[in-house]
C-alpha cells in the first residue's frame, strides 16, 4: 500500500490521477441520434473557434447578387429590378450549393488525421460521423442563405409569398443542401487530399449551378441545353424556392424538388458510406 | 467479466500485406489480462500495423485476432466497446480545446453532456492539464498533447488500452509523466499493449515483451528471459586511447572466444560473456599488454544487445524494412 502511494504521488495529479483512473460504470451506449448530434456539436465548435470559414459563405453570395443584378440584370430582364425578382431566389440556391462543398473537404481533412482513428475505434453508429457533420452545416447554410435574402430586400426584392414563403424556401434549402452534400462527401472519401476534392468539386459545382435555371429562364436556350437544365436537380430546387418565395409553387414543383433530393441521397449516400467504412490508412 | 482464462489478446498467424511488403507476417501473440505487454521493434517492423488490426482499424489479410475472446473482424463492435486506442499520430481534434475533446469522446461513449463535462474536468485535473484545458489543441506542447490523447482514451476506463509509441518524440520529463500514467492505469487493472522502439521503455514498463522485426515475432518473454537469451551478461570496456581499440578487440576475442562488438563510441568495446572468470582474465590480459582501460562494466545484457544477438544488427537500424506504417505515413503526409 505504502509503496503504491509513494509512486502515485510523483505522477501528474497524484491521488487525483488514481481517483480519475478508478473503474466506474460504463454509460449506456450512445444511440445513433445522440452520436450524430454530438458530431454536429463538434462542427459548431469548429465554426466558433475558426469563424473565418464563414467568410466565404457570406461574401460570395453577396458578390453574386450585386454582380448579376447590376451587371447583367438590365440586359437579361429589362431592368435590374425585374431581374432581382427572378434571380434572387436562385442566388440563395447558389449560395447554399457553393457552401455545401465544405462538407467534402472537411471530411477529407478529418480522414487524413489521427482523430479519425479514435472515432473509428469507438463503439458508435458509424454513419453518425458523416450525418453529424452535415447537421452542423445547417448553421452554415442558414447564414449563406439569409444574407442574400436580406440584401435582396434592401435592393427592392419583394417576395409575394411573404415571410412564410421565404421561411419555407429556406427550410427546403436545408434539405436540398443536405442531399447535395453527399456528392461532395463521396469525393471526400474517394480522393486523397482536400485540394483534390476541391479540384473535382469546383468544376462539377460550376456546371450544376450555371447549367440550371438559377440565372436565366431556359426558354431561350438551345433544345439540348434545355434538356440538361431540366434534369438538373439544382433547377428543380431553384424552381421550388422561387415558387415558395413568390407564393406560386405547385404541388408538382415541390414534389419534383423533393424527389431530386431523394435521388441525390439514394445515388450518393450508399457509395459514400461504403467507402467510408472501408477507409484504411 | 474478464476471467483469467480469457486472454486479453490472442492472435494466430496474423498477416497484413501491402503490395509486395508483408508488413505483418504471421504474428502469434497471447497477452494475459492485467499486464503491460510490449511489442518492441525498430521503425517499420510492423508494430503499428499490428496494433491497427487489433483495434479494428485494419482488416487482417489472413489469420485471426481475438480481443477478450471476440474476433476483431466479425465482432468488431464488441471489441470496440472494450478497447481504447492512442495512436502514434495524435488522435484528438486540433481545432477544439482539450476539454472539448474529452467532452466529445465522453458524449460519444454515451455520457450526457453534463456528465461528460464533469468527467473531462476530472481528467484534466488528474493529468495536470487544468491550465491548458481551455486552449485549442494546436497550441499544446508535445507532452500536453500526448497526455490529453491518453486522457481521451480513458474517459471510460477501457479493459484494454493500446498505446502506439506513446513517448516517441517526448522530452524526458514528459516521458516520465506518461510512464507514471501507464503504471497507475495498470495498477487499476487495465491491460496495456504498448509498442515502442525504446528498449529501455519496454524494459521499465512491460511484464512481457514480443520482439518483432520484419513483421515476425523473433523473440518473446519476460525482459529477464530475453536478456538471458543473449548470454549471461556482457562486458563493456572503455579505453583511454581509441587508437588501441583494434589491439584490444583482438585480445578480447582471443581470451573470450566470442565476437567483440564495436560500439559507436570509438573508445568502447563490448562482448557477451558466459563466464565471469573469463572476463576477469580478459581484463588482466588487456592491462598486461599495455592497453589503458578507462572503465569497465559487467552486467546483464541490455535489450539492445538482445536485439543484436537475435537479428545480427542493432535495433533502430531499419535497413530494408518497407512497412505498412511507412506506407501509411507517406500517404498521410501526402494528404495533409
């Protein structure tokens, strides 16, 4: 007894150490929801500690709104005011679509670090790491979408759907961003470095965003391009958001938008999970 | 739950191959509960690959591994609820504070937030990290980082703790702190599997040691047994004039009848001895032939000498051992 006591006195914390090491009952295992929420909490802490990552989420949408409204607005829709009416719901979709790519690069960075080993050696529901990270992104999407709406209101955007319409549109965008992010998480687990993820994500994002009805009505486009724009899930999302904000949304538009979300998840979530589980370093 | 009949770790012909390299090449281990077991070997011997398979992070290519009787592949979840891992690269989140890291792990293990926070606070106090608790991990020193990492592994006391080179790169004081923590943990009944390339570390901490090289166990036993396998002891001789070393080597070889090892210090020689009388005689011969001795020592062989005796080359000389860990490290560096 005496010898043990002498030894632990030299240890950091001494008796506190022995006390802290003593065996105690194991808590009940974290359920999938709780584990996912814990990872979401982690994502929020990171935003709190490194807030500059939000800069992009705020600055780009504002830049796009101003640029397109005043530079192209008159040429496209007769006047910047008219264009704003059409374009503003779209720019919110654009903002969220651009922001969703962080999920992929963040995941990739995580995998390359030692913390990933700890997560994978814990007895938790494995998808919770991915699902939780995406839940944490809710804050980022909210910020990315609220700023252009506020700017639009200042510039004269008057949504006919009122506050409720805008709110519903923003809620739908959370669902859409969550669905779209699975493409980037797939790249996140597939590729080796964050810069490779970014390199592949950027052109695809560019095509998805510009090959859609976000910026202009596809009626003046050649037929083949219209065909592409009309299957693009971003177009379906933009149509729904526009409809919700202006109070003109149809059940068909909403149905198609949610179906696009479901298809994105169905196509990209399973391979992401498969590759994630197989990750070996 | 952990009856004495069940081994903490039992592997049979465990193999992991990376391309051409057999990083782990048929390892058999049997680790009793409640002990410190050290896997000792030079860089690239296959230590980390072995530990990663045991911690369910890597799937073995063949062979089997059981933790407390549970298979690491088919019963991975059951294994995960009994183990903790402190990896070679820091397994904590750089962008969170120390306290937040511990709360994170606590919550993932099932604690409610308040309980996780209480436990985290208790651990930072015990590990002498109270002052550092609210700083971001990236500002931590090597020793602080290592301690928070180990603390994260024992938020819930595991039955088996894997420590992959826990003191590599630490200053002597931090190393001593980590050793104290390990001893205290074992005192509380945790089984520890420790990899190290420091022979001294294995000697100090471990009840049993598996010496591995090129993915194979080349010797296994208590530190004492391993030392005995290198002869009954060793004679170390220091010379006043390094220029006389060749002459001294010749004399020693003749009298002792065994190969003499030239140390990296140009004024030193050592040789395994089987009979202390012979050693005395050898020393007399040296002084008799005009070679000035500055000091000599007769002792149990160090594990360094054991390694040399068993492999024909000094430990830490990772010649020609491409391994999984090195491959993995390369990949990791490429991804950062």
